């Protein structure tokens, strides 16, 4: 048998084992689990844009959604399809899958060839070496790698859920900013008409200069607050653009003129804590990490006394030349060929470390992960309670504005206008009542915005994806206005 044939014969068992244990890539790069989580959590779809075909499909879907007024659901769908940061996370998932497939493969055999020559000697050695330690621990290492990959899938889904929650919150802020601007524009138009009337009454002598100045100042106040609201509108819209991942012609998307109405009744919070413990994506990630660390701890305990164990097959044909003399006196050279074959074992002896450091490190990592999981579960329950408390409170506040505050202020202003027409009250009282009504309407818009943001926070606290801090402090358009006609703030 030739040297090449012997090498092939020795490598055949190792190659067969490698092929039988070889893992393969999933058709979608692990996106099936991510898609299932997102679909269940927010009722939207995601896709990994990896070629021109998928990019075209996603672009057409986004264009179709942008042709109509955005809704909270369509805004979330646009963000999941267009946001490039999320696409980067999906490709990171592909990198993780490659690492998982690589970790699940059997140890790569090493081939050695040596040819030594000397005076009258040729020494050739062939060797096929494989790590028996890596081969023996392959099932355990493959299970650990798989759990790590599943955790990476959950992390990708968590990033998508976080983006969905942020897009939904920012959608409500942008719509509320638009609605505030629209209301202030109406208020300014009414104030300008009243200011014009005040000027005419002043020219006729029916209104003194002080009352005229108060009416003009009130109009100027509303104009300043409208300018501030328009700035805030642009800020909130650009923040929404960043969440959605839009640019170019896509920036012309349209928002509705008003926030959605309150639901007829608020959600029941009785079973939300248990639902959160069952569905939270961050808890699922923590459980996967804990399972992987448990596998590493078991592997370290089982192999603490052996860290490297290699087995090899050697073939060592030797050729030695010997000089001699033929019967007729002619010098001759004879060669003795010797073929040596056999196994070889190579293993490390843990003289200084009997695996205690690896086992201790794995144990501490496992216990740390267990405590982090417990802490995360406690925080999840608290976050759900906090989110529901804010949700329920914002619902009551918004309903109070809609059913009590706004109707009363409208009645007060209507009666003030009637009395002013009958010369029963002066313009100062009319301005105070108008300012109060405008402020109440703006606060009602903000209360409804805060309710819908609280609803988004509640969803995020149950399914995961980032527990929001609630609505930011909003600038009350007329709360800090200049002193009113009586020297006090007009609200």
C-alpha cells in the first residue's frame, strides 16, 4: 500500500465522524424564532434584508403603508421594516449562527508529514491526529452553543420589541404635537379677531387703552406659544423619523389630526404579573444564559482532570542503505525497508491545576446568572405594577378632562362672551376665561398623549422590549405665560 493510500485509510474514520456530526445553517439565518416572537408580541412582521429582492419587497411594503395616514400599528410595521439598526442586529444574528455551527462541528483532524534524510538513511513519518477530548465532549459543547444561539435569537427579538415600543411612544408624541399646533392656530385666529374688534371698539371710545392692551397682549402670548409648539412639532416628527428609519421622499408621511379616543374601559391588571413572567423576552434570555452556564459548569466538572487528550495514528516507513561487495568484487548498496505503524496518545497532566479554577469560575458565573435572573423577575413584576398604575391613573385623568374640565371651561367662556356682549363684564375677565380654556385644552391633549404612552409602556412591561420612563415633561403652552390682566398667571 502506498503512503497516500495509508493516509487516506487513517483519515477515513475521522472524516466519517465529522460528516455525521456536521451542523447546517438554517434557511433564514435563525429568523423564524424572531419572527414568531414579534408576531405574537406586537402583531407585526419583520424581514432580514440581505439581497436586492428582499430589499425591494420591504421597500414596497413600506411605501404602501406610507400612502395612508400612519396609525400606531403601521408606524410599528414601518420601523420594523426600515430601521437599519434593527437590520444590523439581524445580521449579527447570522454571525452568531455561524459561530454556533462552527462550535457544533467535530474537532478538525491534523495531518503531519515529515521526511528526514541522513547519510544512507531516509525516515518518513505520516500522522493523523485528532483530539479525543474535544470529540468526547462534542455533545455537551454543541448543546451549550445551541443554547447560546437561542439566547441570541431572543436578544434580536428583544431589540425589535424595543424598537416597536419606542416607535409607538414617539408616534403618540408626534401626533399630540401636531394636534396642539392645530388647536393653538385656531385659538390664535380667534384671538386675532378679538384683538381687531378691541381696536375698533377703542376707536369708537367703547374700550379704553388698558383693556385694548390686555387683549393685544393675550394675542401675542398665544402667538409665542404657537411658535414654541411648532418647534416642538418639528422635534417630535424628526424623532419619529429616526425611529422609523425613513429618508428622502418617505419623509412626506402623514399623521392623523388627533390622537385616538380613549377605550371605553381600561384593561384589567389582575393577571398581568403572571403574564409578564411567562412572556417577557428579557427573562427568556436570562433563562437561556443560565441554562448555557449550567451546561458549562457540568462540562467543567466532568472534565476537570483532563484538558487535552489527543489520539493519533502513525505510519513510519524507514529506509536504510548498507554498502556491500558482490561476488565478482563489484561494490553494491542494499536497502533495508522497515514499516512501523501504531497509535499514539498525547494528554496533558494537570500538575499545577486539577481543574479547580475552571470549575470555580463556571460555578460563580452560574450563581451570578441565577441571581440576575431572580433580580430581573422581581423587577419585571414591579415594572408591571408601576406601568399599570400609571396607565390606570392616566386613563382617569384623561377621562376627567374630557368629561368634566373641558365642558365646564367651555360653558364658562360661552357665558363670559354673552356677558361681555351685554357689557356685564370687562375684557379682563373674558381674557382670563379664554386663557384658562386654551390651557385646559392643551393639557387635555397632553393627558391623552400620556395615556397612550402609558399603554405602550404597559405592553412593553408585559412582553419585554424596554420599560419606558413614561411621557417626558411637556411644556405647557400657556402655563408659564406672562402675567394676566390682574397681575397673576392667567390659569
